[in-house]
């Protein structure tokens, strides 16, 4: 075999593997146990990467409408809470998602406290603590937290439309990332 053939076959295999992993392999449903005396249990909410009960999966129809992504400050994001504005956005890992079409984040929904908020720490650590909302500096978090955060961003990215990013998140974490690279 010549080099061109080897490269073509390798490219085909890589593409086939990517398509297989993206469209045909289902991730295992990971459910975190919610302690009985936790804030989540008080609201009868259990954290899971799959929400079989959410019948409002209108996000597929939203993919036809191309959204111009933009930068949000935390103050601007707070306006998209379903009360001050009919749209409901939330940020995970600094990425802003439109969660308007699901009941979970509406004013009467169990996750409304995350509407219009940067909720990374809350979603990764499965907590309703308001003190951890809008925390943008995750430099003190372990690698396992950052991996779980990336998983959450991927999960929300598959389910909801991405509408932008949080300015403060980007500034805090790019700055930390640049400093880490300099120290290496």
C-alpha cells in the first residue's frame, strides 16, 4: 500500500469512529444520589444526566433557527430568568444555553433557581445553594470537577441551543489558563 491509500483509509476510519461515537453510542445514565436531607430532596428533585420526564424537547426544532451567539455579562444573564424576560437562559461552564422550552427552568419549575444564572458549580456538585451561583473562578476545583463540568456542557449542548458565553467566566478562566501554561 502506498502512503496516499493509508492516509485515506485512516481518515475514513477516524470519521467512521467519530460518527459512531456521536450518533450511535448512548452514554450510560448517571444518576447521583441525592441525600434525603438535602435542598434537592426538599424540592423532590433528583439530579440526573437524563431527564426522561421532560416532554418539552423542542430544542430539536430550534436547531433550524440559527442563533447569533453573543457575550453576556452576569448582570445581563440575570435578566433571562423567565420573569423579567420571557426567554430563559442559564450558563454552564461559561456557555449560555437557551432553556426556555423546558418546564424545569420556568418560574414554577424545580430548577427555576438556576434560570438567568451561571450555575456550573451547582449543576456539577448537585446543590441548590445560592452562594455557589454565579461563581466564575473554578481554579481551585480538582480535575474531576472540570471533567464533570465538560460533560455537563456537552449534555446541555446536545439538548439546548447555545446562545453565547459569559464575559466574566471567560476572563477569569482564560486568565488562569494562561498563568498555568506559563508555569509549565
